[in-house]
């Protein structure tokens, strides 16, 4: 079912679920949500699952004591949600390998025998369904962020 939802609300719902997993793994989730009034339109359940899957993968690939940063900001073109780990959000996986899974050039099991990339592949499909995309961004040669771009929902102007 299509509905308008604030990105802040969407991420809070997703983080409420994932914070339990993070605590169990000894991982700290830090958030920086810049625009509490930005709206998306789509299937709430799927939109909540997309960043949740990326966060889930990041939690499982990092180590006790690590911190994962979840940021949200808006641009003229849409909402940007990034998930960044301490050194590499997907330890042992280079960004090219992650891109191959995200864009279907490799199967999940070819890239990662334990299937941890499944969440990324699902998140990419959800982003596609909502007119968005997911990219990897390598910041400084060590830090790899997964960044999801989704179009903003703008309420029609009332004349």
C-alpha cells in the first residue's frame, strides 16, 4: 500500500528493531538525521526494510566495540541515507565486489558464501521499486559506505 512517511519515522522504526541486534553483537549505532520533515511515498514495510537490511549486514560484518553511523540528509533530488562502518562496512569485501552483487553481475553466494549480501540485494530491489538506487562510496580507501538515494515525496500545492 502506498503512503507518505517521513524518513525520520521510517529510520526510527528500522533502528528500533536493529538496535537489539546491534546490542547483542556489541555494536553501537549512531544516527545523524538532518531533515525530520522529508517525506517518501511508497510501501512503508518495504521502505523500512531497505535501510534495515543494510544496517543488518553492517552489524553482522563488524566487530564488538565498532560503531556504525547512519546518516540521513536531503538534496534537491531526494533523500540520501548512508550507512558507514568503522573501517569497512563489509569487512573483507571490496566495493567492486559489493557493486557486483548490488547490480546482479554476481550471485550472492558467489560473492559471499555465507549469504550476508542478501540484505543488500533485497535493499537494492526495494530502492529500485521506489525509483531510487544504492551505491557504494569509498571515502578514504578504508571506509566504505552504502548510500541509498530515494526520491522525495512532495505534496501537491493547494491553489
